[in-house]
C-alpha cells in the first residue's frame, strides 16, 4: 500500500511533465543472470512444445466455441505442468457469435464461386446484387446517399507488407467501418478484399461492428485472388454476385482468462504482467494469433521460475481478444484499483517473427533501467526504438488506466499473410524465431522483476475512446 | 500420301536403329525471321490477354461442368478473334464426375475440421474410423491383408520441389494407386497428404482410378498443413476421423476438342501440332493448368500468321485431360491414320514458368535441324537437354503411334504449389515468363513449319500401357 501511495504521487508529477520519479536501476547480478538465461532460452524448446500442444491438441478456438472451452482446460493444465505456483481463472462474458456456413458466387455469364468468409459480427442472410467497387473506404464514404440501394459494396483495398504491419490500419479500418458505411448508403451487403498480404484462396476474417443506428447487413471478406477476380469482372461490365452467410450472434457465453503466477520471492504483491490471448479465429489453428503469445509467455514464466524472481510473474492467457478485447477489458475492470501493483506489462500478440525492437511507456521517466535491459536484449538483434512501440491488445485497457508497458516488437512482414485465415497453422512458426522471442521475454520479464524501483505505473482515468 | 509412304519406310529404318532418314534443315531466312518474331513475342501481350480472358471470363472448367461448356464456346470465339483460318470442334465423350460437397474432421478430444478434397473418381460416402498412417505407398502396399478393416488409410508422403517436378511420380502414384491398395486391405476410406509442395490450406485434387475388382472407397487429399496436423495427432494416440464426401460419377458427357488452324501457305496438308488442355480442376481457375498452355499456343498461332508459315499450324485446346487424357485419346483415335501428316507436336501442360530446356524425339535422327532451332531458342535462356524431355499429356497418345514430338520444358519448381488446388489462379502467372514461353513456342513452331524435311513422324503400333 505504501508503494501504491508513492506511485500516485509520482503519477501526479509525471502528469505535469516533471520528471521527478526516483531513478530505477537493475542490480548487476540480475543482468548477469538474465544474460545466462537468455542464452539458455535460445536453446530451449518449452515455447515450441507449448505452441505445438495448443495448436495440435485444441486447434481452432473461436471465442464461445467448444474449442474455446477446451483451450481453457488446456491452459490450466499447461500452467500446472510448467510448474506455475498459482493457477486460476476469471470469468469473461460476451455475446457469442457463430459461423455456420458461407458461400459466394458470381452470377450470370461468368458464373463461378468466390472464396469469401463472413466477418465476425456479421448477420446471416442471402442476397444477390450488382457489385459497386470502391478503391478504399474513403471512396465508399463519399458515395452519394442512397446510391447503393439494392447493391453490394465492394471495397478493394490492397494492404502492403510492412515490418510493423502498419497497413493494417487501413485494412482493419475497412473491416471495422466498411459495413456500416455501406449500410448507410443503402447497400444490401458488403464485401471487401481481405485485410491481408498473401496470394492464397484463404479469406481473412475478423470482427466488424455496426455503428449505432446502422442496419446490419451481411458482410464478408474475399480472398486476395478472389478480389482480383471480382475487380477484373467488374471492369468488364455489370457484375452480379450472391452472398450467402449463415452466421450471427447467439446469446451470451462465459469464457475465462486463465492466469498462472510464479510467486515473487521478495515482493510477491508486485506483478510483472505478460501474456497473449487464448482465443483464435476459427479457420486456422491460431498459431501466430495467438498461440505464439501464449506459448512465449508461458515458457517465459517456466524458465524464470528456478531464478526465484523478486516480483511475481503473472502470465495471462486472455479470453476473446478477437471480438473486442473482452478478456483484456474484464481484466482491467477487475484490477483497476491495482494498477500500481502492476509494475509493468508486455503482451505478445503479433506473431512469432524475430523480435527486433524494444520500447516502453517508461522511455522518458526511466531511461537508465531501460538502457540496462537493452544491454541484455541487444545480442538478440533487438534495437531500442523509442516511440515506435505500443501496448499490444489485451493489456491496452489497463495501460489506459495508468499501467506501464513495454513493447517487444516482432517482425510482422509476413504476419498479414496468415492473420485470421486458414493458413495460420503451426508450420508457419519458425522454432528459432520462437526461441528468440522467449529469450527476449525472459530478459525483459526477469529484469523488470528484479529492478530496484518501478516503471511509472500509476492510476489515471482512462481516456475516452473515440 | 507420298510423304506418308516415305515416313513408313523411314520408320522401319529407325526401328532397326539405322539412321538413314534424310537430313532435315531449316532455311537461313526462316532462322532470321524466327529470331525477329521471338523478340517481338517477348514484348507482346497476346498470351497474357488470352490467359486473363479464359481464367476470368470462364473461370473453373471441370470436365463435364457448365464451365466446360462455356470454355468450348470461349475457345471457338477466341480462335476466331485471333484470326485463325479454320476453327472447329471434335466431340470427346467421357464419364462425368461431379463434386457436390466434402468435409473432414478429427473426432474426439482433439476435434477439429480438416481441409480435404475428394479425389476425382472417388465415390461419395460418409465414414468414421481410426487413422492408420503410412509414410509412403510401399508401406501401405506391405500392410497385411485385412489389417485395415474398418479403418482409414492415411498415406503421408511429402513431395519435394524439383525443377522438373520429378517428385510427382511419387505423389501422383499415391493418388492413383493408394485408394485401390487401401481398399484391398479392407480400409473404409483413403486419405493422403496432397501431392503438392505448398504450405497452404488448399488441398490438391486429381484423378484416381480404382483397379479392376477393387471396391471403390471414399478417397480424399488433405492439405499439407492438415496432413502435418493429422500426423501429429496420430502420433499422440489413436485418432478417429470422419470423411464425408458427396461426389461420384453421373452418366456421360460430351465435350469438345477445340481446334484452330493457320493454314499452311505451301504444304497445307502437313501439320505442326501445338496445344494445351482446355479443362481444369474445379477449385482454382486453372491458370497454370492449363490456361497457360492454351494461351501460349493460341498466341503462337496468332503471332505466326503474318509470316504465312509453309506448313499448317494446328492448335488444339484438348478436352478433359485431367480425368484421363480423354481429349488426347480421342484426337489420337481420330487421326491415327494421319500420324505422318503431323510433322511434329509440342504441348504446353506444365505451367508458365520460364522455359529452360529443349528436347525432341528427333534428337538422334535430326540433330542438325534441332541444333538450328536451338540457335534461335538459346537467347531465351533455353538449353539443349537431350533425353530430359517427354511429350506432355494430350499429345502422348499420338506420339505412341509414331508422331514426332518436341519438349519445351518449363521450370516447374513452384508448379506443385498450385497444381490442382484453389490457388491455381491468374495472379500466379508472371507475364514476363509467359511472354518468354510464347517466344519459345513461336520459334519452335515456325521453324518446324519451315523445315526442309520432317522430324521422324511415322505410324507405329502403340505400346501397350502397363
């Protein structure tokens, strides 16, 4: 409680821009131990065995599905098997969305099937109509009111490969905002070029959410080659398609955040939080999204245990990230009053590519401690990249309430080849990269646990989302 | 008729190993004209426009489907549009096989869907059983009689990438012979790792044929990642799966070989035959297999026309290659008595990768003429590769009756990533490679048409297939 009070005071200083926080430093012995453990982690297969187990034995685990329930049991058992000191679950309740079937086809003289998949949150329905193609979301939004009455909007934007996945703001933006925009113009359905960078017949699903007052319409993503094809056909002349989706919301479901702890040997009430999300989309086995994050962080705790870290290492396998950060929000609600006890947090939810960058919310307040961590991360090929990171997904809600965060940035060049599609399977994971990921998490997590001082976690009112 | 008699005599010499055929040579003016046309072809987009048109406007064209019928109409119209002098069709009748639906799943504690596709020729049926894994066809064949009673055979052989696609003899062999072998041991179904080299959730279909007396059983190919997954699950313990196929033979269908000719200006009765096959499997749009071959050879005739070739250039878009060379066999039956009129033939049915090699059945009898052709092919990066080529697919039946052939070998390194699966779409064609393919065909076809003398076509009794 003393510590919490201290952080509150420090937070006030930080909020006014005065860097008055006590300088955190990491004991030399911890740096040495972290370097040894880093090298051990590079040769360790705990992460690989964990991701193999989850993706093979559970497979797909759409939130609310039977796979979701099995994943929860799997995570509890795996935490115990890996020697975690405490294992428990916390309920997460959300609307259950189900996918039953989906078909698309071109009608008329050029009739042929289209590989498409319903967007999460889409209602079911079978409609036929002429396609109206838009190069991007802005073009759809600029369409005259009522101009899409009886028609099917097609947003045909191609994401580009980026190391930081930056183009997802466009692809994800279309998926999130396109259906409502199309509905507002009178469209009877919405299709989009998948938010992806591959060239395979595996459409990328993902959540959409209809704006207040927008009439939900069947909404789907075409595979990249199918979007190419539809664009060519539309260029030849008026093109009618059929979109037949059997899917929709079906009551509520309660899943679980599954939590494992390595209890701190000296400051058990202070937590270094790491994790990934346990749910996946249904087409693949969720290897990169996000069995990787679950495996990397579960392995991190297991590898750290013999060192008896000073602070508690808490690993969370979050429920239902995919459909709206349900697990992360439930966690933030439950621990809102414990922000200061969360010394710092990092989530792995961007695949298992080589980790190349490090950043933290503490970049201005605690540069020395971060520099010390970087010393041990650097041999892994990781650079200090201030202001290039962000808290990933599920830890976001609690960072909005003041929790400090770190970012261990994965190379995402190929991430959107696989994101939310059927190709997200174990064979896409490079065991060497995964071991490097675990090594990076081990270094960060251990040093955060041993640091003499904190990283700026202090309660604040969450910002209003826009 | 004089010429036919001559060839008969020459064939007799060739058969006894005596190289007594008159030496064929190609006029210097033709070599010069071929070089000019080669370079023009490299900058020409007739091939690209043709493949784009077929794959976009028709799309998939499974033999016997509505797409097949549309493809026939497309080919007739395209030949005419490209300025061919004669265009006609010849009927090809075959048993019609239809695919309605297909599902696979793992049952029990690790339940999850499996991406699989029925093999062409498979009967329908829904069965559940324990998987018995075999590393290859020989292992299945060595299983004790009756040992698979009530079980599902799984042949888990992984093809390797080869420039010449050589590993297909294993993958294709499993597809052809595996179902009968499994049935003979009592299996209730057969599944195989797709005969492919990709890593995507797109299973590779293709024809199987049950041996005389073998009870047909539902037979399917798993995608490569699904085969990985099933192998891992089977290694964990007894694994039951469900295979549900709705497919099978449904009467007969008559499609058409579609033929276009550029009539020879000097020897119209002598034919240089080139072609590809018009049908495709149903999952993709058959871009590499074999819209490419159709487009390359259609473009070749169109580009040659202004040169008024001495011999007739005959381009055949063969019907139903995929289900057993039906078009090629019908052609051979119809033209059995005209072998000698077919001066030489080449088919393009191995995608649209860079053509890297040239070979011919005339390698021993007409080395000089082939050397001349090689002079003009060589700047395209093509090597003389004696005894490395074969007549491709549909021209095979007539070469067995004595027709001379040439081989313009495509680099097939990536061919089995796409072969017979949903990913076989236009975006996989490199327009520059396609133009190189057309350039190579233009050179070969023109020089064969201008050659002073033949390449050894002479009727012989076809060898008995084993």
